[in-house]
C-alpha cells in the first residue's frame, strides 16, 4: 500500500487514520467537505485534500485514480441525536453513498477497501459479551443504526459481486481522542465537563475507545484481515459513573455528584426538543438519544478476541485518552486556563 484515499478525513477517526497512514509512509488523499477545515487539520502533514461530499460521489470520483487502497470513514452521524428526523440524509450518505463509492473505487482500479462499520450493527442480551457474529435485527435499530446495517449490507453485496477485491470492516465504539474538531458527542462531553456545564451523571453503559487505536486497527485490518470479515474496535465497557472520575483526573475539574434518573432525562429531552423547534438550535439532549441510552444499557460489552488475535489490536488506558483529548482542546484555546464556567451545578 503506497497510496490511500480516505473519506471523512477531517473527522475524529478520519484525521487520526490519515496521521497513522502518513506515519507508515503512505501517500494520502483526504476527502473533506471543507477545504479550509482540512487545511487547519492537516497543516503539518503532506496530505492531498480533495473537496467533496458523499452525497455526490461522482463529483470526486476521478481523485480515486492511482490509489492502492480506500479507507471509508465518512458517515452522517453527529446530527442524528440532536432532534428532528434525518432519514433522507442517512440514506443518501450512509447507504447510497457507500454503495456508489465502492463501485467507483473498483472502476478506478482499487482492490483494497476498509469500511468503517459500527457496534450499532451488533446486538445481544444485556450483560453478555457481544461478538462480530451477533447481528442486530432492523426492528431493534433507530434511524442511524438502521443506516449502518443497510450500509454493511451494501458492502457485503459488493464483496459477492467483486471477489477480486479485499474488503474488510472495522466496528468502532464511542470514540474519544485528540483532533476532534467537530466536535463529536465525545468531544463535546469533554468540553462540557471541563467547563462545568454538566448538571449530573446520566444512566447507561458505553463502549469507550481511543480513535488512534481504531485507526491502527483499521490499517492492520486492511493489511492482515480476512476479506468480508468484521473486526471489533469497541474499547472498554464503562458506565458514566466510571467515566466521570477519569474525566475529573484529566481535566482537574470535580465530577458532578448528582445522578439524573432516566425519567427526568426524558423530561429534559422533551423540553430541549421543544426549545429546539422554537429557536432552530439543535437540542442538547434529544429523545432519540435517551431512547438509545435506555435500549442499549448493558449491551456495550464486546468480545474483541478476534481483533486482538488476528490484527494485534490493543487499547490504551482510557485516562490517557482523556488527558490527550483535554490537552488538545486546551492547546487550541477551547479550554482556556482560568476560564469562568458558564454554568456550575453540583450534587
């Protein structure tokens, strides 16, 4: 692999993947919707920026020419849990865009493809480890989860149609890490915690992983993984009660002691969405997000033996991830030392 095309290159996973590829001596073309954002993200790297959007694959298709590999990390996700419906955009980007991208890549001679799937496509009983074989039924999927399941189905159809192409899938958990310009929900949690904006701890369980670890697993998956196979990169199963003390260590800010029960969280979400409809601003907590917390509680423990065995996958300590994430924001002035909190609520 001498050259690679990376979609979603400025995202949390995408930018860390680009850095990992460059570190390994690979020439990278990075797809970005904003050239200015890409220039900020990759000011220190020799990356060829390709401006484009997954809803118009043909608009950037020619840039795939000459690449040995494709890493597909782009997806519509961040807005899906801020209120409103996003079915059409999810279908256009995550499903139709993926199918078109695979066909165009093959037409331009690419025979190695890494597709970023998600733990969203897997399911199992609460409290039991979940592995790559445990597929989620569409009946138990919200709009985003459904789009990832359908996206994976397009990948498997492509595999069956093109046995000459190696296609490997990696399934990340809830990613944290430096380079989160978005920010994602994880980055926003770090910012809100450090700014003392969180009123309390929410219920639920999560699978927390460093985006840099996912990036390394993805490169290893393309080089060592079996075509048509899925590999988990979910990280560690945690509750918010376990995550908050680590955030306190990373940021130097005391953790809120108040617990927010699920019933109250549902009320807060309803109020937030009502305000969102009136003001046009995204809801900080949506009903879709609360439903997800309730449905997935206890279903975030994953068996990653296959990834460790076949790809030498490894996961750094969560505290290290949170410290590096916090420092990245501080270095860029998003968390100025001594800044006055806008809201302080303690238990």
